């Protein structure tokens, strides 16, 4: 009897164990599916946004949303390219610079990250998120004092900023507290989508850190070593791609070479990988790009394809104009053994020239558009002036001679010679012997003769010049002009 009970209990325990294992496997698979779905690119969403850009290529919101979709899917290259496209449309876009800073920080390009945050800070000095994100970057670089200052700056802008307060408290504590907080810091990297964004993480309430009495802790050396090995494995895994294929294998070998201090081999393998499969640029690297650029900065020829390597690394860092100089030098130099690199350099240069030409065409079109608008405004203004009637006789009679002549000149410029003569004649009624008005009248009648072949206008011009000739001192300028004009007009007037 006892043996049968034992067998039943054994069967029950075995069944329970099997069910428990099945549940665990189901939970793990479900978690993986959720994680994969979270990291997948929302193709339909991006397609909708691209359709909006076809209708309006300068739609800032659509450019931003496309970049954020790629960022959410961890597609680093496409996200960065989308943000640079946005900055060409809107050079002072706060979100583009702030989010680029986050992406560069995640990929270990800390200098570029800080540069982007500084640009964002210039655009919106009141945003507390920018100094907070700078603090995270400084912390990742090991520059703790600058991190504290950045968190303090964030709190001065927003005293209720709990994340900044928590980081500042932790950095003000002991080294053990700082070390134990590193994973928390990584979990709080935020991509700002508005000047006052909300985190998609749960906000952890913090309490003031109470000073703990110093106690002597006996460290288990074996456990410490095991933990160190475990941490190294985790860090190594973070810088390896999970993609499949030849390019992915080369990428991982590049990371191995870099960690074993074989920098030249690491550069060669990394460039081979990313030129073969550009999507690998979305993978985080462990500071290889920065180290490679420092290595090739002054002496690119220390490697056979060094000019191309430096150019491609500068290109993926976002400095396309500088990269084009290296590509041109590479194509002009001798010893180009890798035809794939030659083709890639030519392709990138062609793309750069196309983009430059497009920007130049856009600037030219903008200038032409502005010139057209200015011409239309000038024409509208001239039209208004042309339609302005000549002053009434009463107003003219109260003008001085210079004002009458100025009004006559205005009408003459608008080809309104008859109106100009009417203004002068009204002035002569007030002052019949005024030499200036007589000369102006004679010249106006002469213009009418020449333009419209008006014989009567020619006769009036002769009469006016004869009056000037008779009433001005001999050999004066007016006397000489009147004399010559009388002679010429009498030959023309019948």
C-alpha cells in the first residue's frame, strides 16, 4: 500500500514539474516575441509618413516621426540619416539635435553626442532634458564632476526633475553607490519628443540617501572574479551583432580584433563589413570608430587603404564634406588595390555631388522666387504711382518752382508728357517770366514734337526758347541752349 502511494506521489510531482517547465518556456517565448515586436520597424507607419513627404517635402513633423520610428527600431544608420535630412529642412530643430545626441551616446560616439546636445542647448536653453542627457553622456565617459554639474543645471531649470535629482544624489554618494547605479542610468536614456517630454519608463521615487556607518566588508575574491568574468561577457555581447551572414561574421571579428588591441585589423574588417552590409551601422560599436579616426588622423597612409578607411569613417560620422576630400585623394592616389573600395568611393562622391547640386538648385530657386516677389512688389508699387493723378491747379499755384519741376519730371518719367506740360503751364500763369519754368516748358514741347511729331508742339517750343533767349544774359548757359534749340527746331517745324 505504501509503495503504491509513493508511486502516485512520484507521478504527481513529475507531472507538476513538467507543467512548470512548460509554463516557463511559454513565458520566455512570449517575452522574446514582445521584445522582437518592439524592435521591429513599423513599415506601414513609415510608408504613411513618406507619402506625406511626397505631398509636402518640408513637413518637419513627418521627417521627425520617420527618424523616431527608425530610432525606436534600433536602426541607427537610417535614424541618423533621417535626422540629418530633417536638419536640412529645419536647421534649428531642437528635437533632431537632442535625439541625435541620444543615438550617438548609445553607439559610444560621445564627442558627437555632446556636440549635438550643445546645439540643442543653443536652440532651447530652457530645456532641462538637454543638461540631463549631457550628464548621462559625461557619466558614461567617466567624467563624473561634469556629470554632476549637468544634473545640477537640469535641476536649476526644473526643480521637480526627479531623474536628475536621483542621479545627482547617487553621484554624490560613495563609489559603491555609483557602481551599483550604472544599470539604472542606462535604463533612463530618453529621446525627447517635446520640450517637456514624458519618459516611457516608470519613474522611480527616490528618498534622500542616508549616511551608512562604515563597516568592513570581507570581499570574497572568487565571487568577485566570477562577477567580473560575467560582466565582461555581457559587455562583449553588447558589441556583437546577432545578425546572420558573412558581413555579420566579419563585423564580430572586427570587434574581437579591436578588443585584442589589433587596431589595423579591426579597421580593415569593420570597413569591409559596413561597406558590404550598410545595415550593420545600426549595431553598437565599442569605440572603434573614435579610435580608428585618432589612429588615421595625421597619417592615413600608415595603412594601404588608409585614405579610404578614414574617409568612410568620417562619412558615417556625419561629416560628408570632409569625407569627400579623402575620397578624392584616394581616387587620385596610386596603389588602389581594392576595386570595391574604388566603386564605393565613387558612389559616395556621386551621391554627395548630387545632394550638393540639389541644395544649390534649391538655393537658386529660392533666390529666383525672392527676386520674382520683389519684382511683383515693385511693379505693384509703380502701378500705384502711375495711377496717381496730377495735382489740381490750386495745389500747383501754391507750389514753389522746384516742387512744380519735380512733379513735371515725375509725370514725364511715366510718359505723361501732356500732364507734365499742364503742370508747368499752371506754374507759368503764376510766374510767367520764370526762366526755369520756361526752359522746362520748352523742353517738354520739344519732347512732344520728337515723340508724337506734333508740329504745333514744335512751334510752342520755339516760342518758349525765344522768350528764354530774350530774357537771359548773353553767353549764359540758358541763352546758349535756347539759341541752339531755336536754330534746330526751325529746321524741323513746318
